[in-house]
C-alpha cells in the first residue's frame, strides 16, 4: 500500500511530515477493506492551528514547493491522453470549475495518493488522509465535523474519496451557491442522517465551542443553555428539533447561521490561498 503525499506544510509554516494518519487507501477486496478498517482508528485531537489557514509553500510534493516552480506535476502513471479524457468527463458534470481547474485538481489528487487506478483496484483518500488535508489546508480542528465532511464527500460510502468525489466535492466546498452550501451544511450537522438536527446532536457539536471552567459544578449546563438559545432562534415550527426547512429559513434571514454548529466550509482567505496554489499556469494546459 503506497503512502499518500500530504500537503507539505504544517499550520506553523514548517514542512509537514507523513504519518500513518495520512495514508491513501487502495481497496481491492472485502478482506483488504476490512483489514484497513481495523487499523483506521480515530485521530487524536488536533491542536488549535495558528496563523493563516494555508501556507504559501505549494502543493503535491514531499518537500515544500516554491510557487515559482510552476504547476503541479503530471499524475503518476497517467499519460496526457488519459488525463485529458478524465478531465473532459469530470468537467461535463462540474458546475463551478472550468476545464483547466478540473485538470489541476485531478493532478493534485493523484499526486496526493501517489498513483492512479489499475484494473481491480480503487484508489483514493481514506478518512484519516482526508482529515489531515482539512486540518492542514483549511484549518479545521473539530474531529466530529471533519468526519462528517468526509462523509459528505464520500458519496458512495466506500470509505475513500475517489477522484470524481474529490473534484465534485471541492466544487461545492469552495464555490457552491448558498442553496448548495445549505444542503451540504445540513447534511454535515445531521449526524444520524434522519433528516433533523436534534438537541442531542446540537449538544455534541457545540460542546467544543465553550471553554469549561474548572470550578463549574455542571460544565455541560452552559452547553445546554446554548442549545436552547439556538432552538429558540432557529426552530420555527417549535417541535424541539431542526428540519431543513427550519434551518434554511434561519440561514436566509441571517447567513452567519450557515455554520451555526461548527466550521465545515473554508474561510475566504484559505479558499483564496488554496486556489492560488492549485490553479497555476493555464498556458501549459492550453499547449496540451
């Protein structure tokens, strides 16, 4: 099993390192998938990042890249003809990226996983590798939210994000309309997938947002109060839980409520820095 090439920086501006939590997964048989699941444990809580959400040292290399060095290298094991065909296929159903941008994202994906699909094998980013990208590139630190973002990308629920899910997921993640982002965020926050955000789900998501004081007799009391305040603000039909209709109405009145239960989208600065690093040198693409 080959190692994924992680984004090569840390949140403090130092070169990143590859770890067991950041490997790509190559899945071929149920036994391989089961074996991987046994070792695919939870990450330890990530430290709160400092400074800018994305470094300027570049993408897709084991060592930090100088942005002046040009675009991301060709996908390992994929010739230009195959890359062009895949680019054409994914661009047809991609709402927010043009052909050049899709091409760049494909090359980044295969550089991250270190290879391309072969007959009988599916290659992609497993949960831990994907979480590392969310943390290092977009500054996310909440384990529960990162897991939910992974599930939102992994549309076929096979335990890895493939190249199609990568491109189409980033299309919404980076450039989605308000309507698309509302559906995505609600899916992230609906932890059990029953179509509602319950009090219990709100509690689990909000408990990381409050600092607990050592002197508090019941440190969860403040979280419960916050849940009640949130319900009063967003539960328009007063049934004690949030439907998508409740959530949509609240967000349309106040867009800051889009990520009311945790950051699951990139902030504008990290989005801009990511795109500036990935979408480089369209002239080379035009010369293909």
